[in-house]
C-alpha cells in the first residue's frame, strides 16, 4: 500500500503528488506515535489480541478508504491506519519469538525475517499487477483482503499468552 499510495492519490483521488506524499505522513507519524503505547497495551491484553486488533482495524480503515472524497477524512483514516499498523508491526516479532522454546529463537527469528522480506519484495509488484488489471480503485480492496487473509492465519496460531514473556 505504501509503495503505491502516491500514485493512488494522484491517479485515483486526483491529488497532486505533493498532497499524496504529505497525506502518507499521517500514516507514518501515527505509527511512530503509537509504537510505545502499542507495546504497552500488548503487555496488558496480550500480543496476539493486539495483533488481531491491529489487523481488524487496519482492514476496516482500508475498506473505508475506498469511499473517501475528502482530504481531511483521508488524513484521519490514514492516522488511525498508522495506529493499527503499529499494533501489528510492533508486536509481531515478539509474538513470533515467544511461541516456542529458547533453543529455537534463532530459527523463528530467521523465519520471521524471511517472511517479512518476501512480503516486502513481492507486495509492491503484486499490488501493481492488481492495479494494472483492475485500476487504482482496487488497491485498498486488495490490501483489506490481504489483511483478512492474515487474520485467518493468526487465528490458526495455537498460542497461550504469557504476560511475563
């Protein structure tokens, strides 16, 4: 989403390149502002619950972004989207590391970075292909769908939350 957002704003929303770039800062700024609170809340309610909250919230924001016609509403939704992204991103690595024994931390760390890197490499061209096939209008529908797939995956993780971890 982030890789194509400026083009989305320009080609679908009719924003200038500067307005599109500036709009994305609301997402990034709120991510940074919510990074520490996200970790704190996860220590209170659990990492998995925080990640599920983030995935659900970000999917809802992405669906709502399909119907935005106001720059102010766009900024507000992107701000909340960044908060939900922090719920996912800040807690994912600690969650993965805490799902197994001490002896397998290195393996789980490697798998985490492998999957994260594969997503970063394949995401932009895949979403670009979707945009080529369906237009920029499909970007946030596709992003929401990918989050719903992530939600299905996280629900299949068998894990007992231990707040001490």
